């Protein structure tokens, strides 16, 4: 059984990005620059954004973190995005989700210039993904593909079962896996809360991507021998014995599923790190496409 270690796979991506940035700087060019917008003080979002900024620094990218109060209006947030759209020194823009309830997330996503949409959430980006065109692939599905590539796991001809149909992970993941390219060529089943026979579906999966946000949902009896298990879950579960008062749990019951799987991503230390790698690759792509 192979542990798909996100530390190893993401380091390889980050190291190659570092080399590319050094080459740009040696040519006297400016570094790619990512702007992150964080609204309010959701603990998990704070952690993710801090990690994104830290990775920019490590690679040599520029970064700008804009923090806004959770009382910001939709109009004010759109005005902030407009400024970032117009700023020629900024290559990529991300607005950390979720946003406070009074803000329409879709409106915010659509305010981002598609040329700077490094999260790949804009309908233009998703539309291109559906049509197999060059685009920004949403960071988590992109990171998963980079992970499979790093460990030489081929998707071709396999049956992939994706649990979850979110715009951020499940839906784009299913599109990518069924695409006619090196990242795809799978037969894909998308399961969700209205799938009556989920266990039978999962048992057919050569690859299972668990992205439903329910801790330890995928059990050993739902997995066929030799399956490749990708765990996208990162739920904070209260635990008074843990240092921070919570533990991060994946969507897969790791210990029991690992005994049947041929490969599995741990949580933490798996897909989460790859998401950042995907985002960083998109930021460099945004920079290059602007030149
Ligand atoms: N919230 C959860 N995942 C993501 C992500 O990949 N990007 C942004 N912007 N927000 C998120």
C-alpha cells in the first residue's frame, strides 16, 4: 500500500516553481504576484490563507493579503476586486470562501477578471474546463492530478467514483477525470446526497475521491481491494485532548480503508498541501499568459 504523501509531492511542485522564479529574476523580470482577499475571521480560512501567503514567500512570488471585516458590503468587496483586476502588478486574485451569508458568493466570483482567476471558479474558467480548453483548473482537483502524476498513477481507463458535487471540488474533479487528456480518460460516477446505493457505487471505484465533508464517511466495506483513495475532507472535529482543541478529520476512515487500498492520501498531509501547489502553479500560469 502506497501512502500518497502530500509533503513529498507538493515539495516537488514547489521546488520546480522556485527554480522558475529564480530564472525569471535572473532575467531581470518581476516575480508573479498573488492577491488574497480574506473576509471576516473564520479560523479555518485564516489558516488556509496564511499558508497560501507563506508558500508565495517560499517560492519567491509576491503576495498581497487584503483583510476585510465580516460587515463589508457586497459593493465594497466588488470595488476591492475591481481595483485588483485593474492593478497590472497583480497576476492572480483569490477570494477565500466561504463568505458571510449577506454576500452572494457567485456575484463575487464573477467579479474577478477571468485572466486572474487562479482559483478557477469563474464560469469562464469552468466553461473552458468542460470544453477541454486551456484554463485555470480549480486548485484542489489540479493538486490531486499533480499528486497522481507525481506518484505515476495513471487514470486512463479506470472507473472513478467522486463523492460530492461541489463547484470547488466534486464537479470540476469529475470533469477533469473524464477529460480526453493525460489527466483524465476515466469513466466517472458522481455520487451525492441523493444517491440511494452509494456503497454499491463506491465498490465499483478503481479510484474514489471523497469530497463530501463528512468525517470518516468512507468505510472499508465501501471500498474494493486495490482501490486508489483520495481523501479531500478536512473537517475540524472537537477534541479536548488535542493541542488546539480540535483534530482535522478526513472523509475516509483511514486505518481500516488503508488495509484494502493500493494507495491512499493521509489527512492531514495529503490533498491539502497539493491544493496550494495547484494554486501556485495557476499563479505562475496567470503571470506567463499576461506576458
Ligand atoms: N475554500 C475552500 N477551498 C477553497 C479554495 O480552494 N479557494 C478559495 N478561495 N476558497 C476556498
